[in-house]
C-alpha cells in the first residue's frame, strides 16, 4: 500500500498540471487539436489511478478543455468522485467541474444527492459554501425536491456566509420545485430583516425576482420594502427594491402616491447614474400603468413626465455613449404614454441618427416612429434616405428600410399627404443592393396601388419603368432579394394596364428571355399579367382598321411564351401553356377578322377593390353551423394542466374575468390584422366586398400634380426614368403653400363679407396638422363598417335563447305530426325514471317488449323518438310543465333556455353591461295558414323589463318584424333589462297575431311564459387552474353543496351536461373529480367541484353570491333529476 | 443574469459562467454569437447590445472582453457595475491582473466569481467580505494541499 502511494507520487512528478497543459496548448498553436487529443489520452490514464490528487488534477485540466469546447461528458463520473473527496482542495475542483460541465440531463447527477446533502451539513462552512455554489449551477427538479428541506434549514445557519448562499439558491430551488415556495416563504421573508446586510440583500434579490414573475403575491411586503428603501444606503439593494416597486405599482395604484416623493428625491439627489436610471424607469412604468390600466383616477398621482423627460434629455446630451443609449431607450417608453412631451425633443433625436454608434442610431430610429406628423414626415424620411445611402452594414440599412416603410405606412398611411412621393420613395428603395426586404417594398407598392385609386396611373408608369429596367435589379445575384419588387411591378402593370402609355413596350419587357431566371412565383405573375396586357392591347386596337398591331402582339406572345411552357415551375408552366393555347386560338380568329377584344378582356374584367379587414365579421354564420362545436373529442383538460407545474411562477396574471380568446394582446392582434391586410393586398383574387358595404370612394384631388417624368441618365446605378422623391418634397411644399394661400383668400373673403366688428386678424402663422390635407385619399379602411344589423342592440349582450314553435292546429293532426311526448307529459309521465329507455318506451305508448326480433325495429323507433324528445323536453326543467298546461291548447310552446348551439358564438361576455339580456325567439309556423301582424308583449316585473322603443308605453307590445308563411320559421330578438340576476324569474307574455286563410282571417292570441333561469345569466368562461386556485384561496366566496342520487351516466357525460346546460367550463379533471368554472353577466364567479362515486354525485360549489349559487345548484339538480 | 463570458480580442474564450442550465450546443452557439457581435463593435460605442430578448452588456479591459447577458428588465448600468466590480476583485486578488493571470489560474477566477455572484444574482456587494472569504478558502486549500503532499497550484508568475 505504502509502495503504491510512493509510486503514485513519483508518477505524478511527470504528470502535467493545469499550467503545463495551458503552456503546452499555447506552444502547439499549429497542431492544437492533435496536442489536445494526446492530453486527453493522458487524462484518461490519470483518471484510472486511485490517487485522488491525480484525479483532481485531471478533472481540473478537463474543466479547462471543456471551456475550449471539447466534450468531457464522458468524465462525469470521475467528476463526482472528485466532488466526494474529503479534502476541500479537491472537493472545490470537483464542484467547479460539475458546475461547468453538468446540465439537467447529465444522468450522474442523481448519484450526487447524498454527497451534496453530506456537504451541506458539513461543519466546515466552506465545504457547505462550495456545495451550495455548485448546486446553484446544476440543480435539477429532483435535486431541488430532495434537498429543499436541507437548504431551508441552512437559511437559518449561524454563519451569514452560509445564510446568504442558502437564500440565493432557494430561488433556483423554487424555479425547479415550485411546491417549496409556500413552506419556505415565511423564512425568506424573515431574511429581509437579517442583521447581516449581505443576507438581507440576497433576500431582496430573491424576492424581487419572484415578484417580477408574479407581483400580486408580494404586494403585502410593500410596507417592509418601503421601509428598506428609505433606510438603505446600499445602491445595489436600492436598485433592486425600486425595480420591485416598478412591478408592484401597476397592481396597487396607492403605492404610487407614496413612492413618488422618495423617488423624486432620489432622482434629484443621487450621483449614481444606475440608481437615477432605475428611478426614472420606475416612474415611467408607473405612468404607463396608470395610463393603460383602469386606474385613471390615480393618474394624477404621477407627475407629468416633465421631470423624467428633462433628465433623459440630459442623459442623451451626455458625451457618454452609454447614457445616450439609455436615455433614448427610456424615452421610447415615455413615447407610448406621452408622445407630445417626447416630440418636443425631435431635434435631439434626429441628431442621434448621425451618431456613429449603430446601437444608438437604432434606438433613435425606434423613437422616430412615434414622432412623425404630416408636417415632418417628408423631412424625416428624406433624412433617413440619406442614411440609407450612407449606411455601410446591410443589417443597419435593412433596419432603416423597414423603419422608413413602418413610419410611412403606420396607422393606415395617416401621415402621407402625397402618394406620388411615397411611390417614388419605394422605387428609390429598390436600388438597395442585397436587401432582404424586397417583399416588404413589393407589398407596399401593391397596397398603395390598390387602395389609392388616384395614384394608379402614376404607379403604373413607375412600375413599367421598373419592369423595363429589370436587368438592373436582377443583374447581380446578390441583389436578388429585391427582385420581389418585380412581382408587384408586373402585377400592377397588368391589373391596371389601362393606365399604361405604351403597353406594347411593357409586354415586350415582361416576355424577355431574361425573365426565365427569376424565381418561379414571380414568373407566374409575369405570365398571367402578360395575358392581361395582351387583352388591353387588343382592346385598344379594336376599331382600328389596321389590324397589324394586334396580330403582331399575338405573334409576340406565341413566340415568347414557349419559353415559359418549358419552365420547371409547375405554376409557370401551367399558366403559360394555358395562355399560349388561348393566344393561338385568338390568332386564328384574328386572321378571320373576328372581333374578339371584348371576349378576351372579359377574362380579366372586374375591378379589384379593397375590403375592410373586419368584413368577414359581417358575414352571418350560416344556419346550422356551430363554430364552437368540437370536431373531434376535446382533449382532456387535466392533461394540459399537468404540463404546467410552474403555475405559481407564471407571469400572466390571473384573468378570470374574460374568456381566453379575448386575451390575445393588442400587438398580436395588430400583427395578425397587418398580416391579413398584407395578404389581401397581395392576393389579386381577393373577393370584392358587395357594393353596399363599401365606402363610397371620393376621387381625390391632386392628380394634376403628376410631374413630368425626369430622366436621370447621369447616375448609372439609378433606374433611369424614375423620379427622385426629393422633387416631391418641393412639390408638396408648393402644393401646401398654394392650398394655404387659397384658404387665406377664402378666409379673407369671408372676413370681408362678414366684416366682423372686432376686426381681429386671424393668426396665419405656422400651419397646424389639420391644415394639411392629403393629396390622395386612401381607400379603406381599418375601421368598422357601418352596422347593417341595426336591429341588434349590441353584440356584447348575453342572450337567452328561447324557441317558440307555433302549431296552428286548425286541422286535425296527421299521424306523423302527432307528438306523443307532450300528451304524456301533460298526463303526468314518470318523471324520475332512471333509464332513458323506459321513458321512451312509455312515451311511445307501446307495450314494453324486448324480444330479440323486435329489437332492431324498436331501436329505429327509439332513435326517432329520441329526436323528438330532444326537441321537446331535454332542456326543460319539469317545473315548467305548469306553464305549459296553461297554454292555449291549440299551441305548443317550446322553451329552450339557452340551449341552441348558435348561442355560444354569440355570447361574448357582456362586461360592458351586466344588466341586459337578449332573448332570441324562434317563431315557427306549423299550421297551414299565413301568420301576420305578430305582436310580442311581456308583462314587466319589477326586476325585469322588456326594452321598448322610446315613446311607447310600458304595456305596449313590440311588433315582430316579419310575417310567417306556412312552414317557415324566423327569429326575433328582444332585449330585457334585468336588475338582479340572483333569482330565476318567470315573465308572462302574450303573442297576438292574425291568421290569414284563403277566405278569412282571424285574430289569435297565444300566452306564454318566459323562464329566466339563473343559468341563463351564466356565461361560459374558461378559467385556468392557477387562476382558479387563487380564486378559491381569496376567501371571498360563499360555499354550498348539493348531492345528486341515482345519476347513471359516465362522468364525462355528466360534465358535458353541466357544461352544456349550465354554461360551465371544466378547469381541471382528475379521475372522478372535476373543478368547473363559470361567470355571471354581472361578474359573479361560480366555482364547482364535482365528484362522483357510484350513482352519487356531489357538487361542492362556491360563489360570491349565495342566492345565485343556490338557484344555479337547484337548476343543476333539476337537469339531472330528469335523466 | 443569464451568463457571463470573458474572451480575448481574438475571440478566444477565457471564462464562461452559465446561470441557467443549457446544452453544450446552445452554449457554443451563444459564445459564437457573442464574440462576433461584440468584437465587431467599434471603439467608443456604447456598451449595450440587444440580442434576442436579452440585453448584452460588455466592456473591454485591456485585451479582454467581459460580456454579461441579463434579462430585458434589468438595469444596464448595474450590469456594468457588476462587471467592473468583478474586475476589481480579480485585480485585488492577482494584483494588477492581466489576461495571463486568468488563463493560468482560471479556476481561481471562477472561485472569485462564485463568491461574488451566485445563481445569476449578486451574492455579496462588499469587496472586503468577498476577499475575506476567498482568502479563507484558499487558506483551507493550502492546509489541505499540504496534508496531501500536493504541490501548490499557485501559478509560476514568470511568463
């Protein structure tokens, strides 16, 4: 043994240590890889030895090699060996290696649990420290779970050195094992007041991080943090605390009031820029939350951003680039809430565009977006264009390009007064070499050309020039990103070819052999639009006695198209061969002197009109189509919930107030909208809106300003013939001056006419935004189109759908029409039969036989009956039979409280108005006479009132706005105002109408009752388990429970039934237990816990309104008592 | 904080600390991105970069770049302070620290960092306390090394 040790240490004399390795690598610069592979072989030998010192040395070298990028995962087990050495020297190296090399999927990690636990409880604080440090790097969920308790104990260690490490690592443990947060939190909170400042700041750090993820849970700590903030002098800690308050203020506006003074003091007094910056940021965040949140009344507490903007200006003016950058960054946050106060610093920000630092220029660009106005857009873009020319890197230039387009196109081209100028800017941008944004420019060209009708002639001329000079765009392979522009050019020239001055020339340009080198999708557009041009030329030539031009054109097409017919691209090939055959046929006809221009242009007839993005909404959902119905079985909710174990850390706030789909944030919506718009603009086949729903297009003034096309041949790289955008700046200036002059004249005239006594001269100083009128009008239109469905009071109302079918039984019923169900029901059919089959049998008035022969036939019967039954009874609490029997015996009145599928898509959550309920009534005429002059009237109760048009008395009926021919059904909607929704209600009503037969007409009356169940006030609202848990914890809810016996149906049917009939959504389902949630139109939360065992179902429920809850439970009970 | 990288002007990595678990492939990609991005910056530019959803704060000391990635809500100036504080600590430990010190004693550089930052948070803001605990652990190591008859790992300073 002794010999072995001696031998080991002699061997080691020849071992390389880390320094030797490093030196060796530096000396073998040429064959580094080879040298290292021999080193790794040596290390493998060393690791095989028993001597821990040798092993540690080897592991240390491996750690270094790992940094150089070599894979050392094979040595993971040796690392664990070194970690478990009793010597601190080696242990330290082992833990370092582990923290550098291990990650969550390293499998040896599970072997370390006991070793780490041992080290954590070591009497030597540095052993413990090293273990904690290492653990912080490679902690896994398993380790976190197993060691959470040990670490929690260490938080109260006697040594502050251990305490602070334990506190910090606790954060990592929380992340990996969220369940530990609750038990550990009290101790963590305690550490905020630890006597050791290091431990205290560690606790502040951890809580800040936690609070950033879920601020709501930490509101209660605000007073403690406030105390710390006012007492602490450590800037590191102060910054963290102020950041924490930044996260808390949006939740608790009253905090802002308290904070504003200490923050302002700090802003004025501190010399630490980092602290100043943090304060400014928090103040901005406070203002932001006030301006967007529902806390409008509190916004007064935050001072106007004057102080912040002023401080930021000082930062931006500073020579320190870092401060300049941060100043601009913070400024962009203010811009969101107080654009005016930032706009006054335009000069400064424009100046930053000239900065040589790209980061700063990018930040300044961000700001520009919010600063443009009609007045300065041209000037700013001009400046940006100069930068585009100067920019060296393509990334920055591309950024500039997108910014120019963003700025110009923002809010529906709001700031563009002259679209000729914009088109020429776009054309100038095509000169950029190697940009990736060709498609962006293209889509802008398409968008503008389609939507600004007055610009089309101009755009077409520009696009024709582009096509003519296509070789300049595609000449260089590097530039082919820009060739996307040709897509737009070709389409615009084709679609609006009537504006072309020389269509023949453009056609020729589109059929050049060079075109075949373009990407397929562009070639396809070329081919298609060549056909459009062809049609236009034929049309122009019609009536011309000399038909040579037309025939030449056909010949040109026939000559050139075969090139495309050979294309490898299917789209191109298909279009080309189709069009080629067409042209050949046309040529034949031409030779026979047949007039075909009309027919050919009919191929491409019809103008493309823009469609508002929301137009789809106006299309009514076809009857019988349920957009919300599952096509397949819905996935079980519990599964997806299980995948989110980090629920308590989720950033999203519990928003149980609204259905999920409305939570898609504005940005996302805007993005989608934009994408949709883009798509529509690009899609030449987009279906036009019906003329009625379109805005009437006003022809814009300013067409006379189309300038003479300037030919610029001196600069070779420029596309010749394209106008410089600059000249538009001048032109626009002149136009505005002219307009102003005219206006002045008019005003003068007016004044002269009026000769107002005061005689005060109107100040005609600098023009204001409103004075500038755009030269072109953008057609459409992101706004909502005029509501066509005016009879709908508001789409945001909850709807109680009631279906009233009218059987007018003036003649005896045919056998098939007989509804046995009803007669039985009225006669007191068995109400609580457990089996569906029994009821059905009973209702079918047939003796109950179950012979196997009859079975099939019976099944058919059953099915038919089920349908009938479903129609009549399924959704119908038995109590309602009373109201039934009270009905006129001639009529059947069917109630479906909230049961029709279409209802789901109609309910959008009426948070705006919780007191309105819409009742949709379906009138179905089942008799053979004509029904007309229907009048619907309801006897108002104190609580519920039918909304009647203004001027009518409280007892007047509402005219149903249609008549019913025999066999026809139609729907009418009536709005009710409801005060309280906690109780179910019945309203008595009558329907009067005239029955018209061939020979006579009689006045009839039908009494009915409207049953407003409490369920009808509930809206299916999805809720997530974390939000649900929070809701239950809040303790504001009253509970109640109900027990259902003899329910014999699968659990998921049971849940589906509750969901369907009572508008609940399943939050989570585990085995035979499920939590469900719903929300009333007045915002009451209703939570259910449904458990089943055997035939007993117990429902524990909680709601903030006990009466409502009781009634809802009663209704649920009734639903199930019928099955 | 997400990670801290130290690399030379030639783009050679000198130290890496990852505060979140990441696969080797991701790490390599990030290192490549960082070195190309930071090394491409011109002198007298600001020290901040935007990279994906992270803020990159870098600073050059002599031939070495310190590059720290933080979440987007973090304070850039504070991150700069952190880098500077680390350099101060290294300087105090090695005495006029240079790149070679960190190359040859890279494990020491890690140990110092581990006493200053932990799990992506600041552990100790006081320089004295950090220094004291490093000295104390080194003492322990020297003693332990003696006991095992191990040659000191302290560097040959003549290079």
